[in-house]
C-alpha cells in the first residue's frame, strides 16, 4: 500500500465515522420525538375517555357545584315569579 491508498482509506473511514455519528444523532432525536408523541397520545386518549364518561363535566366537584348553584338559582327564580 502506498501513501495515496492510505490517505483514501483514512478519508473513507472519516466519512463513515461522520455518517455514523449523524445517524446516531438522528436516531436519538427520533426516539425522543416518538416518546413525546406517545405521551401526547396517552394524554389525548385520557381526555377523550373523560369526555365519554362525563361529557359536560357534571361529575367534577367544582363543576358540579357550579351546576347545582345555577340549578338552585333557576328554582329560586321560578319561586319568585310565582
């Protein structure tokens, strides 16, 4: 092997190393994005299930209190009208 062949091999190895580093970085970023997407989809699924179970949020304590207060207000208005 002469010097020219050695330089070509060295350049090829450097190019391969650079390509492998880029692939490793891309893989890491893609994994992180995929994990974030899974988290977001799980949160979305949970919210959808909450909406299916309680579409108007009447079972939540604070929302239930607001609903009951509004209902009492309507009943009182009806009594006042009579």
